[in-house]
């Protein structure tokens, strides 16, 4: 059988309309994986960033973590969590994928926060300390709020990458956007149209995320006005 | 006169660079002391050693009769009583002027917000910024920023105020308002140590002036006396260059 892989606009629109209930459901799965990954990844990332800045010993630990996590592919990490750890702990496909995505992103997020914290003028810490605030207080009340603000644009970038990388969760059988697309394409043979529909959904999600990041950035920059 | 702060045989090195060499200095309650000298003479380092922003290598720092050591003292409690004003203001840019002033009293002294706001507003009124409570620092001129920084330090009700070149980063026309605020503070009896290049201020306001050179105190004396009749040759040379 010969399949003419030429884009057909009518097929595209009819498929777009026919499949939207499935795609909406799958998009919701993609959103949930991404949100879980981004929240957990940020918590781990901040922790690793603080380890990296705390003292020489913890810095080595943080460096090893970052090197290993950043140096191995996300898909390998997902497979290790889903297939490899079965003897140790059973993770559902959803949590294996979300957690792998979280850990993967945490390495990059750690570097984002480290950079942001180090970019805050040394005088801020001195000012806090000179008023009798402890290092921890100054970190929490003075340094971190400013660092967070500086971290938002690169964080937003990283979150967009995480959203798109969530498509790798398809390979452990999660019915997110990419997995659904593969199924529909295989069933209908409308390969090109179906994958373009998938691209449209990803693009829409990324645009929504970008809008949210921009809004947060604006909210946090009140002191610049 | 009650002694407020005393250093004995203070030494500080940065790597191979010996910045403070056996420095002795005492400052009494209500006294204003100016530290003058060329850049790199160690005056800022000496000031920073007093509130342990720099940690001395050896020697004594005695504050209010108590010899302060990192091992035996909670340095945060000592710092609450030692106000510091920086050359580059170091205001908290993400907080309003009033929040800058109320932050430490609320967090460190643990007074309630209403009380902190009341005290903060009084201090800001005092430094002439009663109309700037809710403004963010980046909307202020350098002189206004430095006055906020002074109010912020005063909010901790310190026993002594340290000023590290408080006017060096200011445009010339803004220097006066900051010096005026400091003068007023001196009149109220605040104990102050001021590192400065403003010889006019030292001469007029300081009870004593200390001339430092190459990590050592060369000459200490009554300000008018030191400016008019410096005894040491190096002081004479320095003053002839800057006056």
C-alpha cells in the first residue's frame, strides 16, 4: 500500500475537530506531568543550589549530582526509574516519568539558582549581617527574593523545555500528547496531519506557559516601576 | 568618659597583604571620630573589623567593656548594637523605603509591625524622607538612599554608628544633605566612627581625627589641632595634598 504523505488541509481540519476530545485529555496528562516535574524539580534544584554554595564538602556532592544528572539522557533516566528500580520500589508510569523529568530538570534549575544567587551584590549580605540578621535570615529575606526574580526568565525557559521533554513519557506508556498522537497516526495513516496537530497543541501549551512566566516576571518587578 | 569601643594590637591580612598592623584605638561614648588617610591605608578594613564583617587575625576588639571573640560571643547580637552605613548604600532593592527600615527591627528585634512602622516613620521623618515611605530605592537619589541607609541602621537602636565612606559614591551636590544628617546625629550624642575623605566634615564635626597610613595609625588628635598643627611629617604631607 502506498501512502501519499502530502499535507491535506481538509484532513488536517477534520482530524483536528474529530480528535480534540482525545487531545484535550492527553494535553491534561502532559500538563500534570510537567507541573509535577517542575514543582519537584524546583524544590530539588533550590536545595542543590544551596548545597553548592554552602561549603566545599556539600559543593562536591552537588557537583557530582549535577554532573551525573546532566550527563545522562532523560529517556535513560525515565527507563531506569520505570524498569530498573522495579526490584527496589514500584513506581507507576506517571510517577516514574514525572520524577525522572523532575530530577533531570533539577540539575539545570540548580545551576540557574546558583547563578542568580551569586549575581546578587555582596553588599546585600553585608547589609543584612550588619543589622544583626543571621546568614540564614539574610539569605531568606534579602538574597533569595532578589535571586528568585532574576531566576524567573531562565526558569521559564527551563520549564518550557520540561514541557516539551514530557513527550518522552510516551515511551513508558503514558497517554500524554505524544503517545496519543502516535496511536492516532498509526490508526488513521494521516501521519503528517496528526503530528502537525500534536505540534499545534504543544505550541499552544508553550505559549500559555510563556504568558504565565511573563506575568510572574511583571508581578515580581514592582520595585522597578 | 565611658569607653565604647577599643581595639588593641589589631592585625589583619588578606593573604600576603598585611593591611592592619598593630592598630590601637579607643572611642568614647558620644564621641565622633573620623578616620582619614589615602586609599589602601586600611581605614575601611579597620572599620569593618569592628563589626566583624572582616575577621581580625589577632588583637582585641573590646565593645562596651566586653572583649568580643567569635568563639565566645554571638556576633549577631553584637552587630545589633553597631550600626553600619556603607559607601554603596546597600539598600534592599526589593523592599520599599519603609520596609528597608522596618525589616531588621521586626526580624531581629522581633518587635511587632505596628511598632516597627511607627519607629521607622519617625526615623525617616528625621532624615527628611517623610514623603518617601512607599517608594522603592531605585527611585531615590544617592543622597536620599544614603539617608534611608542611615535610618535603617538607626532602627536597630545601635550604641555606635560606623560610616564607611558614606559620601564617596555621591554626586558632589548631594554630599551636603548626607553630612547634614550625620552632623545632626552627632549633635544628638551618637557615638560615631566615620571613614571619610570629607576633610571639612572631619574638621568641623569630629571630636578627634585619626590619620592612617599603610595599615598603621600615624597620628590621633583633636580634630582642629590635627588639621592646623599636624605633628607627624606624614600627616603634614597628606594634609598638604588634600586640603
